[in-house]
């Protein structure tokens, strides 16, 4: 069935736009032009005295809009729900849960794929320790530590942790420690 609307409900801290960006399901675009072409083509189809050349052009236009139609696929919806949960986990919502369903919305009468998100509580970093910087010059160590985004008490996100690891390695390499690397953090 054609997918008229995709909704994500229940996301309080993560924006809906961010969650939409990680899923593959998209609603069909119901533009004014598409609606008009479908309307006039259906009228002409029922009219036996239609001008053939005009009807053919409306038919071709309607067919071109067919390519823009999007359909509900349960396998894609399942993959989307996993993608949303992975994204939430990366943002620190380790106990997030999600339900999804497809059906006709009673208010809008649109065929809607709805994701219902329960974020849960976001993980907070209680201890942030970097090992291996003890032998560095104190000025270099302080320069590195001052550039880090992750602090004790801040919300956990993989992006900020990856940023901080890249900062440490970049600063070490820029200061002569060319073989600087890191092991995966313990979370």
C-alpha cells in the first residue's frame, strides 16, 4: 500500500528530524501538481469524447508521478526501527524502546507508518579518565584536556567521545608522537 505519512512520536530529547534522517521509509509526495494531474486524467479516462492527444499527455504525466510513489514494506519498517534504536543508543539512550505500526490514521485518513519511541533515561558520564598522558609535558597535557568536550556529569554521546579521541591523537601526533593511537574506550 502507498505510504502517505511517516510519524515519529515520543521523542523528547532527540529531534524528530534527527531520527527521520536515519530511516529509509519516506512518505509519498502529494504535491498539488500530482493531485491535479491524477484528477484530470481520471476525468478524461471516464469521458469517451476526450481529445486523445491531451489524454495521452495527462496519462504520461500521471505515469511519471507513479515513480515518486512510496510504499509500505514491513522489512524496511523493521530495519528502520533497528536504525532508530541504534541511533538512540549512540546518543546515550541505552534503555530506549520502540514500537511501530502501519495503518490508516482515523483523523487524517492517511496510510501512516508510526514509530512510537520511549527514550528512557539518557546515560550520564560519571567518570572520564584518559590513561597514558601522565608522562607528557604538563603544558601539552593541559592543552589536550582543555579541548575535550566530554566531562564528568555530561550526557553520553558517541559523537563527542569520538571527537575527543580524535583530538587527543591529533594533538599528540602534531607534537611529535607520530605513533599515537588509542584502544576502544571502556563504557
